[in-house]
């Protein structure tokens, strides 16, 4: 990135710090605030530590648009948002404060229903209909993929219902973990089978 | 297209160094902030293959000109280069002699020096940003470096010798 410097130029600018972490942090926060105020912070994100791993949370001005597990790759999730929503993306925790707080309450057993604005634009058509139904499955309850397919209007689309769950852009908050195989076994999950078992165990307590 | 966060992480420190060298410690953070806010707004329209450093320096250059003009319109506070403690109190904080020496350069030389030695831009690119020919940009940078060597380096070496 930096052109090779002649020794005397290195000498000259040695007093000017190449990295000034305090200034970088101050300027980043100022940029995020100015971008939000000007309505050009299209996607804000932060991470939160939870019992099922460090989650990436991202929100548009409309609401929570993405929750990503570590195994899904936070960088991959941000790249997808840049591609499908907007590249105007900054780490800006403020917009996610409510989501982070509610997730914390959920994992400590103090919250059963999320009350957050959602932006489900990453899911289209039948997948979107499945997500809308998932929001109706109460805390602690489970349904089979076949039941979900039927409730979303396509009783024979069990496999597509499974795909809609697997590609849920907002797991946990849109509770795809409450959909299990008809034999009662948990089935697949975006966060891995361990995370799904953890969430079902938490909600069964 | 990369998330803009990546652009800030990759190039923010370089642009801050350039802003500090071109407009000085007092105006640098305002210039940086205006540069990156303008860049964020324009980012979705940037060509995939564009040279991001040159694009950012081009915006920073316009913001620096605005900052210098605004500063010129303001009544000058007693002593344009006030003696004051470095803001972070760290030894690498650079307020002082280097800025005094940079501020004494003609603006074209200061810009050419910063864009070549701190941003790493080739002289042809610098000429496109500041106007004039590639040779003029090269000469401006060489003259600027020569003056800095004579003023700033001579003074700091003298200081070390004491």
C-alpha cells in the first residue's frame, strides 16, 4: 500500500504516527454518528458474545436484517450485505443496542418474545412466508418441517421449508430452531446442531 | 464491493497522516471526517477497479482546500502555531516542529510531499489531483523535501546534539 520511502523521507515523517489508535477510534465513532445523522449508514453492525458463540448483528434503518453465527462467517455475511443491500456498511453498535440487550435477556431466561423491528428483505417469496410463520411459533414449542410448509401455504414443500429455515437471515430472533424433524430429532441448523440443541434446551427449561 | 468499514480500516490511518501533514493538527480531524463522510456517500458509485487511495486523497485534497480557505477567513488567534501540550501526551505525538516546517512550505509542495511520501501516490496521479504537469508535481515534492531537510531535520539534529 505504501510506496517505498527513501531513508530521508522516513526520517522526516518519523514524528507523524503511522497508527494512532486513539484518533482512529475517535474518528470512526464520529463517522458512524455523522453517517447515521445524514441517513447514509445503510447497514450498521456489531458483534455480541452469547452462549452459542459470537454473533454478528446487522441492521438497516428499517430493522434487524442479519444475525450470523461464527460458523457462517461474519466476513461472508458482511460481504453478502454489501452485495445485496448496500456497501455503505460501518461497525456502529448504537443501532444494535436494543437487539443486543434483548438477546442477552433471552439467553439469561428473562425474555420469551423479541420486540424488534425486522428487515426481512434478504428472504423472498416462499422463504419469506416461512419466516413470517416461524414468528408465530411460541417460545418452547416446536413444529415439523411439514407443518411449517403447510402453514406457509405449500403443504408438499417440506424440503423448501427446510431450505427457508437453513437460509433464515435472522436466526434466533426468527426462531427457525423451533422447527424439528417429524421424528422429533433436531435436524440441521445454521448455527450447527449444538447451537440448536442449546436453544431448545434453554426454551424447555 | 467491499463493505465501507474495510475501506476505513485499510486507508483511514493513511488519510489521517495526509490530513495532519496538509492542514495541520487542529484541522486534520475535521478534514478526515468530512473526507470519509463524502466518500461513504459516493462509495456505491465508485468503479470496482478504481484506485481507492487516489480516490480518497482526491476527496481529502478538496476538503483540505476548503479547510485552509475557512481557516484563512477566520480571525487568526494569537500565534498561528500555538505552543501547547500534545493532545495524547505520548512521545510519538507530532504536534510541533514537523508541522511548523510543513506549514512553512508552499501549499503545492506540502500537498505533493504528503501525497507522494505518505499516501504513496505516483506523481502522475498527484498532478491529476493538484493540477499541473507530472514534472511539476515531482519538482514540488523534491523542493518540499529539500526544504524540510534543511529546516526541520537540521533543527531536530541540532536539538539532539545539545
